[in-house]
C-alpha cells in the first residue's frame, strides 16, 4: 500500500494542495462472469461523501467529467494489494450511467491471477481500491448553494481521471470517508504546488522549511511503500481475513439499519449483494432523502388549518395500518399508512424545525417526540378514534328494550313508577285535589364509575407496536358497552317475577303459540298503582337466549302456525314481536325467556349516564416514572329496574 502522510500534515494542507492530491475510494466487486473471466464494479457516484477535512465531496459522474485517457492508452493495469509487480488483470470497459461510474475487469491467465480470480469467484475477496485525481474543482462556500441545490461547504469535482485500480484483501475503512486514507504515488512531490502562506488551507497554518516542505514530515526510506517484487499469495490467510472482514461488514450494516429504521428487505439486499459500508452510507442518504421527500409531499396538500389536517392524516394512516376501517380517510392518510411510529415522530420534529433529528437514536427520539405537543395530540387522537369506533361498532342489544336516563351528579336519585301511578279522582265543586301517593312507588338510581388505564411505553414505540394505540382502545371501549349490556340483562333477570305480581307464566315451556299467548295475556292484565284497573300493556319484544333463536324465528316469521295440525292454520303471531337475542341470557339462565312492553308504555330498566354522556371519556398524560404516556378510559353510568309491570317471564323448558 502506498505510504501515508500523518494527520498533522493533512490538517495543515492549503486549499491548493487539497485540490491537487490524489484520492482513493473503496468499492465492491459485483457479479462474477466465469465464462468471460470478468467482474463489474461501481466505484463512484454523485452521492456526497465527507472527505478527510469534513467537507462534502461530489464526483460528477458523466462522460464529460470522467477522464479515461489512461484506460484508452492501455496504461491502467489492475493490481493486487497495490503491488505494481502483481498485475492480475486489465479494465475492459469504463463508463458512466445514471450518475454512477462503472468498470469491467478481466483477469489475466497467470498463476497468481488465477488464485485471485478464484477468491473473487468464491466471495472471499470483494474489495477494490480505486485511485483518482481531480483536475477541476467547483467550490461551494458555506452558506451558498450550487445550481442544482448542493449546500456548501462542498467540493464538486467537474473534471477527474482514474489512474489506478487494485483488488485488495482489506480495503481502507469505508466508514471514515473519502480522503481520510490518502496514499501518494512516487511522483507526489513533483505534483504538489508550492505551499501557500496558509491563508486558504484546511487546518492550522503550516510549518515549513526554507524550501517550502513541511518541517514535521517524516519520510520512510521507501516513500511509496511499493514492494520490489510480488509476494506469494497465501490463500488460507486471505480467506480468514476475508471472513473477519465480512463479519465486520455485516455488523456495521446492521448497526446503521437499526439506527435509521431501515426495512429488512433493503438491509438484506445490502448484506447479500456484498455492498461495502461506504456505499451503504451513500445509499442510506438516498433512502432517507426519498423517505423524507414522500412525507413532505403531503404537506402542501394540507392548506388551511394545516396542523389539524396533518394530524388527521397521521391518525387515519395509523388506524388504517392497524386494520381499523375508516369510511373516508383524511387527505394524505394513504401516504402516511406506510410510516412507522419513528418515521412519524421524526417527521413531526423536523416539521417543527428541530435539528439533528435523523441522528437521534430510538431512545432520544422517543423522549424528544413525547415532549412535542403535536405528537402527543396525535397519540390522543389515534386512541380516541379507536375508542369511539370500538364503542359504536360492538354488537349489543340492550338499547332496543331499555330506557335511557340522565343524572347530573353521583347522589342517589329516585324514579317514580309512572305506569303504576294512581288514577286521578273527581274533584267536587269547591273541593280539593287528591294528592298522589308516590312514596311507595319509587326506585333509587345512582351512578358509578368504571375505568381502565394503560401505558404507551418506550419499548412499544421502539417496536412500532400499534396495538396499544389502535386495537386495545377499540377492545377496551367495546368491553365497556358489553358490560352495560350484561348488567342490563342481569337486571332483567333479577326483577321479582311471581304470581302475586302477575308477571310469571304458570306453564313453563319453549316459545310457542300457546306459551306466547299466555305471556301476552299476563302483560295486558298488569294493574295500576291501586291494583284496580288493568294497564292493557301491549307486548313489543320477545327477549330470548340463543337457545330459542331458531324456534322464535319460526314462530314469528312463518305464515302458518308452527303448532297447527295443518298448514291452513294462520300464524297469529307472525311479525307481531321484535326478537331480541343475547347470549348474556345464556350465561344467566339458558332456559328462561321474556316478553316486554314498549318503552313508552311503562318504565322498565333504565341505563343512566352522567350528563347524558354515553361514550367513555379518554384522558392522558406523560408518565416520567415509567418512560411512557399514560392513558385512562372511564364511563359514569348506573342501571336500575324501575318497574316489574313491563315484563313477563317464562322459565322455559
């Protein structure tokens, strides 16, 4: 390997010296063609790379910029490990395509070349070191931009030539950037211009002697480091070194992919294709740039009230990705549905103008995102959407036959049995009104609070777990409504059914023309408060466990009486009642069934809510103790059986 000058010399180089020194880039060999004894490589692209001094270097990769005179003149052999006596092949083609520079290498038919070709073919050697010299630079100073948008400081090579390519067992560390390992050829001193006063250099002012050479530079006896003769190839050592290098390459790529949340497909492609870390770094910038561009493209569509529309797009995108159906997603939601939680957090922070967002690791990103009101509001909106849909879409039946009430506080309140109120009395001339006796005809009702809490933790954020934001709130809300449903049927079954109350069928049996007729008659004969007059309540609902679902449908849907001796007997109960089937009754008593009067005829079972709010309430806050955002969901409701007169029970089979 050619010799290197020390770091102090690099720091003290003037700008002119930096422009004229040769440079090396690492590349990776591509697919091997055994028939033609060739292999291709991509050794340069227009993706910015950092040079030794921390400035961006861009190689213009087109036919006008890349000088291939050495190749055309046939003075560009392919070496092994930079040993000039170890010629293993020649370049057969050099070309540019789509902003990249490519070369095709053909191996020689010598013993040493055969060994190297075998190692390349088997994948034990993939590294290439390509040397080039820049003939023309365009410098973009800090604070300025090139015509195509490259921000300074940047060095753009507009004319450059390739002068050497070498297959290497251990290429320079690609992660440190172009120019950080700068080998120099024999004639380096003849090509470096006279050193300047140091006004335009990359580091501190140079210390030079009277001849203009750096005083601190130590030269080896063999400044080029070029071996006088080719060393024999030790295949075992090369294979072992290649295996170590390959393991390190895979580790470095996985580390980068973990840091920037790169998809497994892209990660596998880089690893399986043998892409070196330098190329991964360059292509990673393209991936992140494309990802960010896709997000930003949504922004102009937001128009007025951009913040709310953007949050709605994020919210609906998360919901769609979690599998929640949305009839009309917000504008931009389809574009957002492919974004992970970390993608969204980064996008929100970058839109807010925060710096270095792409460099944040997952922990730092979580802390920064949780401090953003926009991100916190997004979490709340997503959970609330899921909660609302879960409560609305759950299949419950209590709403059909219960009444709804409202209470303004948690104090005990009373409901009077209007269906059982005493009959008004005649007022004689100059007589007094008779006061109703309601004290014995009232039922106490009172609210309670049911709730559940959970955390959206740092680990869930890192794992991009959407269940806690979308699926769990949906299920929690559904569970609230199912509980109300279950308690309503428990209240129905808990009413006092007796012959004294006139609401218990004397003959038990499955729903049939006979048993339904008897139950309907009991309901009509229910008495008022004085127990003197019948209320003539009309049966509206047949409430049954799933045990009788088929039987009830046959009974109430058929044209002919199912129990009739022949088909000519009309079914008098056809479509006369609404069937309400609920397995909550199966859990209580799978045999008993009920009929109920219409809700406006007599008070039955009331479901009361605080101030009429029927849906769960969601609250959230940051939890510093658990590195999480805490959510809680609660609902204030009460259930009371107000009057037994509206129901008749049959104990069933």
